[in-house]
């Protein structure tokens, strides 16, 4: 959706009606980078948040008192200048996406003062400029005439409004709807435009277009009449946050998969090198035979060649002995490499199944695949959230891990030694816990239900039947130098079940 000058003018009208007379308590940057003014209006706090550099730039009024962090430069100057002043008026320039917020204050001697904050809501060129008596006090972005080509924005210089847009003032979406420009401009300057409902068009729940006039080209989409452009801007902001968060998660997921692929490549290359050593070790008997053969035929050689022959035999025996001691090291290293490959495969599944909120947890676990590199890293911050669990009709509690750290927390902090622990057999999967408050053995129906959950939350969720191991928690131990959630277990029983998400119980 594109915001045009009439929607900005309507936003100015709503801001003035809602916040006129509000006193500025503070100014700063929100955690998401937006410029914010904390205002006190009619006994309540409100935050005027401006996303200057979004596409499109947006203004929104939010409730409450978020943590506003003062920053050096423009924001610090803004806070110092506006703190204690009142919002006297909000204006918009005809044909332009420009808001002018007028702030006023009166000293105890009755001397008035006035400042203006210009919000230039132009995509890719957004700016905020604080002006006093026509002179720029501070600006979010400063530039010279040589850099801009039309004007200078710098503290101490005179403020010039952005040049007016040449050509028709008819917004593109309205022009595509076939509106008459003269009739539209007459409507845009009328009081009716400030009170008329907005025509909002959505596709798959997201805003596709909106305006104060109907847009027939979008008539195939969901259409609604709504009252506030500020609420519309707030919805656009939420959509943008969700879209950006989803894109960030996709990038993190792709990066995690790439890191796992690179780790697997290195592990397999080392395994291939060890296979070469194994082939060499397999031929060690020929070295022994070679040395023995030299001694067996020593009498056939001239006396002057005996010392050289003995030296060759000793080297063969030494190599034979060294390869013999090497076998144990190669076998141990191969075991560790195969365990690391299993860990890579488990984390690849975690990356595939993780919700957006768990991608960071998976990325942190991947970072621990190499203990030497993970040693200096700070521990990932654990998020507190309600566990994924249900209660069976017989009173048992079933809990499922949704991420590597949640698996580890469930198994090694939540579970008691004699609780039952479940995991899909020989394939990546979630940890599942079955516990009873009275510590009595659970009925078989609950065992099957927990096993079906372990099957569902595994790589084999689409199989008709899945083998699931279960054992007492006290027989489960963490793999040494491995990411969270990777374990060894003993004394398992195996049950064959159909994967089932199991409705809440």
C-alpha cells in the first residue's frame, strides 16, 4: 500500500484531534529504531512514533510508556528542546506527504515560545527537522545543496520546505480509479474528507490498498469501511513487523542450513581421510612380512649389505608397530565423527521444524557443534514460555520439547529420575516426557499417547508407523561436547505407533 498526501492530511487531522494540548514528557528512539515522543494527554500517556525510514514512512499513536532511550545528536536535541512544551497544532501541506507539528510553551513571566517539528514522510527520503523561527535547530539527516541538489538541511541554516511535486495532484490509485481531478481536489480540501470512512481493501488478510474514495480496481478483494487512518497505519506497521520478522527468520533458517552443510562437508572429508589411513593400516601385515622376509634372506646377501638390509627391516617393523597403535585412535575418531554427523542431521531437522521464534535457539545449538569455537561464546538467553503439554484423562502429564534447549531443559531439569522419556528410534525427533504427580506407573494408553506424540514430532511424522524408544529418565545422559538436546540412553523398550498430534487433553 502507498500512502499519499490526502491520507497524510487525514492523519494530521486525527493527530490534532487526539493529541492537541498534550505535553511532551520525553523524546527518544524506541527499541525498533523509530523516533518517539512521549506525551501526556488527558491524564494518560501516549507515544507518537514515527517510522521515518520505512517504506512507506508511517506515524502511529501507541498507548503506554515504552522504554525510550535518549540518543546523542538529533534525538538528544529534540528531547531537550521539546520537553515540557505542548502540542498546539498539526498541519499537512496540500499535495505533499509533509506533517508540521507545532509546539508551544509559555514561561512563568508569560513569554511565549514556539518550535516546529517537520516530518517529511517521503519513501527513502524521510526526515525529521526541528525548526525555531525559521531556523533549523537539528535534523535527523543533514545534507548540503551539493549533496541534494535542491536545498540544504543543516543546523543553523534556514529551513526550506521540500519542493512541491510537479504535475497532477491526483494520487496514482485515485487516477487509476478514473476520478476527476477537480472533483477530487475539491473533496480533498473539504471537511467531508476529514470525517469520511476509509475504503480499505485486503488480500489474504493484508492491506492491499486504502483511500478516502472508493477504488473500483480493487473490488475483487475484501472491502471494508473503517474510521481511522492512524489505525490503518498501525495495522500496516504490524504487517511490516510480521513480514520483516518472517524474512529474518527465513534468512536465519537458510544460514543455519548452510552452516550445517559446511560442517557436514568437513566431517565427511575427515572421514574420507581416515578411510585412507584404515586402508594403510589394513596393509600393516605386509610390513611385518616384509621385515621377516629380509631377515629370512639375510644370509643370501653379501656381508657388506647386511647393515642396510637390517635397517630396512627395522623400519618396516617400526611402521608396523606404529600403524598398530594408530588403529585405536582412528576408530575413536571415526566414532566421534559419526556422532557429529548424527548431531548435524538432528540439527538439520530442528532447523526444518523450528518455529520462527526458535530459529535463534537452533542457530546457537549449531554454534556448539565445534566446542573449540563455542567455548568463548556467551550462552544463549533462554526465553520463558509455557510448555507444550497436555493432561490425559487418567491424570498423566505429557510434555514435548520444541527446540534444542527446550529438549535439554525438559530432560535434565523438568523430568524426575523415574519419569518416562520418549524419542523416535534412530531418527531425529523431539524429547517427550510422561510423568504422573502421584509417581505411579502410567497406564498403557498414556504410554501409547506419549509415543504417538514422539513419533509425530520427529522426522518420520508422515510415516504410517514409527518405532519409538522409551526409558526411565535416569537412563538418559547428555552427549559430551555436544549441542543441547543430544543424548545417549540405555535400557529402552520399543513401541510401534502411528504418529498423532493428539488433540489437547
